[in-house]
């Protein structure tokens, strides 16, 4: 039976058997998980009926029901899965979190690029480094195997890319191995070609980054099409192995540079989040930096290949 207790401030309020969320709640006023999760009067569940409650006496005059404290719409996004790197509908409504995430990603990316182009400069301008690259081609294949294994580990294992300091260690080893590979590639070109390729790559990446920040076009939904284009480019690469020629190399390199330019815009908008359809979780700063780094590196490789084929 419902009990009503005297309120020292005036009037009456429901006691333990009539107030929501308290032990032994009145069946007419659903408590606990039936009405409010865990008895919290701030989050009503579907099917909850406001007063009057069936079978219960009317509340005393002046009684005010507890207020509803619901989270702001979109505060936590929609369809968010902690295990996914790419989240549908996730929105960085908190500007501070978004800006901190972007700063962290670009700080990591800047360190990666400094290491990479430092190694490239060593193999480009040092005669001893060029001789080492010419006599130890097996080192490049070892670095290729290391980068391939670490890339799979960081892309497929969430714990690897999110758990510090293991994620930074894996990323540093990957960056160092990738830098050595680029150094071996750069040692086969003259200094002018490498400098020109670096300048063109920097200009393209800077322009595309500004475009990604300013444009109203959402490229985050084009992931499937970009993946199909990458498979087609891979098939073209296998064909180009058997069909040698400067024209084939130029066409292949131009298509590769164009594809990874689109990938740079796509990955940048995934990092930005906000108004875009898809975005990365704030915990995926290693994954975001890795994506942008690979886009820039691939653009540099294809630009260098275009310059080299044009000058041969």
C-alpha cells in the first residue's frame, strides 16, 4: 500500500513505496529498470507514464515531479562502437576535444615526416649512403617486410594502436623502416629530381589539406570507391611489371598520385569529424597519423617516379 509522508517544507511527497527508484516502488509508479535506469530520475525509459499513476492517490498540492536531465542530442554520437576505428555518425561536438585530437595527429605526423625526409636527404646527398644502398639491396627488402607486418598489426589490432607506449614504439619502428625504403628509392635519382619531388609533394599536400578543411563536400562516404580504385591500380602495377616502358610508368605514376591525393582528402576529413558522415574516434590518433603519413609518402613516391621517367 502506498504511504505518504509529511514534508517538513510543506505538503506531502511520496515515500519509499511511492517515489521512483526507491526499494519497493509503487507498481503504479514504475521504479528501477521499469521506469528509470537504476532508479535515476533523470532518464525516463520508453513506455514511462507521467502522473497520475493508476491506483495511486493524487499528489499533494504543490508537489513538483523531479526534473529530467537528458544528455544533449548528439553528445555521444550515434552507432558508436569502441572497437571500430571508423564511427558512423560520431561528432566532435566538444571543440576542445576535436582541436586537441587534431593537434596530436599533426604533431605525430610532423615528427614522422622529419625523420623520413631526413633519411631521404642522407641517401640523396651522401655518396657513402648511395654506395651502401647500391651494395645492400637486401636491407630494403627487410625494411619492406617490417613495414608490411607492422602495418597489418596497427591496422587490424585495436590494442596495438591504442595502448601506449606500445603504439608509439610500433609507429617509430614503422616510420624508420619506411624512411630507409624511401632512402633507397631516392638514392637511384639525382639530387635535383628528389628536391623537385619534395617541393611538389609539399605543395600538393598543403593545398589538399586546406581544401579538406574548407570544402563543404563530404568525401568520407567514398571509402568503398577509393578501395576499388586502389585494387585496380594494384592490378595495373602487376601488368606494368611485364610491360616495361616510359609511357606505362608515367600513366601508372599519374594514376597513383591522383588516387592518393583523394585518399589524403578522405583521411583528413575522417580526422576532422564534425559535419562529416564518418569520422575517427579521438583515441585513434595513431591510426589517423599513420593514414596521413602513408598518403604523403605514396604521393612523394609517385611524383618522384613521374619526374624520373620524364628525365630518362
